[in-house]
C-alpha cells in the first residue's frame, strides 16, 4: 500500500532543516556548513535531507525564502492599513525591510559572502523571480492608493510595480557593491549615500511623484551599513 504524505508534517520537518541551517550559517558560515552538520543538528538521516532538498543550493533558496517570508510579514500591517497614506507606506515598507535586515546583520553579512558565488547563480536567479512575483503585487497596491490620493501619476500600477522591482534588484546589487567597497575603504560614506539616494529619486520619477517626496533610505540605515 503506498505511503500517504501528511502535508503539515512535511512542512514542519522541512522547516526544521531550514531553521537549523540558518542557525549554523551564523556560527560557521554556509560554505563551511556541511550536510552532515545539518543532520547532526536536526537529528535526521541523510535520506531525510534529500527527501526535502535536492542539494545544498536548493536549501539556500529555502533559507532566502524564509527570510523573505519573515520580512514581508513584518511590514504587512502597514501595507494593509488603509489609514496610512501611500507615500508613507512606501517609506515604511522599505524602512521596515531595512530594520529587519539590520536586526539580523550577522546573518545578512553571511548571505552577502555567498550570494554572488557562481555556484549559487541558478538559485540566485530563481530567488529574484520569486521575490519579484511576491513583492510586485504589494507595490502595485500601494501605487493604486497613491493614484487615488493624486500623489502618483502612472498609467498602470501593475506594470509600474514590475518596473520598480527591476530597479530594486539593481538597487540591492548596487547596495551590496557599495557595502563591500565601503568595507574596503575605497569609497567614502558621502559617495555611498549619494548613490543610494539617487535610487530614491529614480523611484519618484517613475511614480510621477514630487522630487524628494519619498525616502526609501533613511539616515539610520545608511549609518548602520555604510557609516
């Protein structure tokens, strides 16, 4: 008789591997963390790991998904609050994501180390598409509100959200480059600040918003990562 799968139990066991991987990654790094380390932490067999993940790279994708889930959950209340104006929602959305990352700086730094490795190229592109698919509808919702409030001027909220997500992926890559350059002391804080704030100005132009009306990068976050 074929074995039936308990979906809830499947998720719980899969999540246990992701939780353990996130813990171990902060202690010894993702590259140094072996599958055996993970099995020892979870108390599972190698066969159990490969039941849920085809490879360590697939596990990495699941780890990034977990981070995205938590970050989006943290900003969901403000996105859903009808009493918050659209411009403030944009600022609080990006500010909330930044706060989430700053509170887990050690983990984020470890992701920076491994994210650009050629070994993780396929996972990185899959994650990019997943993030775009998840975040674009949230941005479109805020844009629709901004149109109704007459602070944004665009033809299509959905298409504009997709364009903004394309800009955002470049923003993330650019911010990583700037962070690494700042760590190497090859650029100044002022240079990093000027570059990152230029992304906010690009956001405003795409949304048809007044100049310097949207602050997607606040001073505290800039100092935390680039000061």
